[in-house]
C-alpha cells in the first residue's frame, strides 16, 4: 500500500473538496496542477470521476440511476447510467493506488459492478450471486482494492447483463503506470464503444435485441453529436478504445496517420511485437491502445469500418431500391401522400440531408441516416464517427473549426483542359 506521502503525490489534490457524486461538464484532471508524472486522460463527450483522499486511499462514488441521455441532437432516450451520464465517468488512478469505490443503486432493479480486466480479490469482482449479493434498490456497497496493473480497463453491471449493459451501465478505467517508460503522450484520449437498439419514434433502448443494432456510439454519442479530438502538429497522441458492445467487434480506422497498437487490457505490448497499421480491431469485451505522432495537419476521419456502424438508425429491413427509377411511382403516390419521396434509388447518402431540410417526415425523437454539413458538402456518416483535428497552431483545446486546405492540395472538379492534356475520355 502507498504511504500517505506517495498517495498525496499521486492524488488529485485540486479535487479534494469535490462532491463524490458530481460529474463535471468536461473531463477534469485527476492530478495536482504541475505534476508531470502522467498526462490526465480526456474522455470526449465524457468526464472523469472525482475522488477524495482519505487516509491514503482514493475514495470514489458511483451512483447507478436512470438518465435521460442525448445521443445526438434529435435523439434522446431513457437510459441507465452512472452519476447522471451515459456512459459513466472515467475512473482514473495510478498503479499502486489503494482505491475504495462506493456504489449506490438508485435504479428500480438490483445491480452490481464488475471491474473488467482488473486483477483484484475475488470478493471484489462484482459478479452477482457468485462473488457478492446483488445491490438492491436504495442500497450502497463498498468495493476496495489496490491497483496491481496499469492500462485501460472497464467497469459494467454484472447482474442481468443483457438488460443492464444494453441500457448503458458501463464506463472506462484508466490506470497510469507508477514509473512510466518511453515518451509520455501529449494527448491521451479514451473512448467506450457501444451499440444500441432504439427504434425510430421510441424513447428507450431495447435490451432484448440480438442482432439488429441501429445506434452505434463513441462514449455514448453518435455523429454528428461526437466531439472532435484536437491536437497540435507534432504531438504524441494516445487513443484508448474499450468495447462493451453486445455483439460486435469494431475495426477502428484512422485517416491520414499510421499508428502502432501498444497495449491490450492484458498489458503493454513489447515494442518488438508492435507493427504499423491504420485500423485496429477492438473485440467485444476488450481494450486496445494505439499511439502515433500527429504529423499530418488536417481534419481526419476516425471511425468504425463496419459500414453499417457509421449510420444512424439504419433501417436494415428497407427494400433495395438501388437502380430503380422512382419517377412514375413518385408521381402516382403524390396524389395520396403529397410529401412522399422514394428513398434509396441512388443510395442512402443524401437521405440525412433530405430529412434535415424537411422534405420527408420522420418519427419524433429519431435521426435516421442523419449526418452533418461539412465545409464542402454534406458528411454522409453517423454512428461511430468523429474527427481528429491536427493543427500547426492552437488556441487552447477548443475546436479550431474546419481546416483551411493549402492551395493546390484539394481534389477538384476536372476541367476540359485537364482531360485533354492527360488524354482522358470522360464522355
């Protein structure tokens, strides 16, 4: 166990007076100002759980409760989360820390918390019925252990998992090494990957879904509701990915950069076993950590490469209309339904724009196929999609807006001179 002096050194002294149950609007540092031992993690669209230091022990408080959660503008649902948010706030600590976590159950159902990937005493593992009695509504349980590892882990309900995880009861754990080696990252981001079944027009996730998930999220948000990652050119970037999706693995792809996978939830990968790649597969129930130098300025996509996972509330049972001429059908249907439009004849990419412009009615509280306006056209992406914004100069950590492309570096419409010069017949 750490001495009181060591614990004070590693603790978040600036947060000693914070409410254990409260969650800041944005991620808060979990270390004293000026301490350079580690870079506090940033959970985009999320927060870090505050703690108190009591006799050398870091004391946290999680409250399981019903939460009205917004996935993106236009889509809210009644979910289950921790401390007023979905997903729960990130628990941040240092290898060797003694931690005590109180869990209060304000749900209408029993619950527990499992510390996924953490090596701890058997009675603290949180499997309902096996390691402990379930936490009944209104009860508070205490968990306590010493972190023997460093890395990226997760926490989630381990009572009626199918229901409670599908409703949102999960969060991330980041444990920094006590004696770090190698180059410290300048930016350290963490993402929880998850999937939901929310039918258009409904207001609660369906925990009974087995395969047809239609809302895919980074930290409980889907594009265009995801915050970008903002970094300065030349900075070392670490991105931690945890996947507690019900059924799917996620190949997460980064544009414009090459990275190495440096850690799994089992520990650090020796440098000799790492290799360069641009897509990392994050299996269900696992974490992966990637690192790279942001040496290529611009606005770079970061997303799951399962194509249906970058669409919002995709209708998987929609008929295939690709190549169909809808002209005559639209004309006849207009006499019965004046605002009728046949969608999908040229693909689904423009559906979001049509919906946002009011050309087609949709159920309340839904965002089917919705993307967002980009600097040059409509971004026909949703779900597990966000943006890495790399800039030569930054003012703080705020979103710098869209990247201004240097002259001559953007794809453009080819002119007749171009085609003639290069012998291209585009007729």
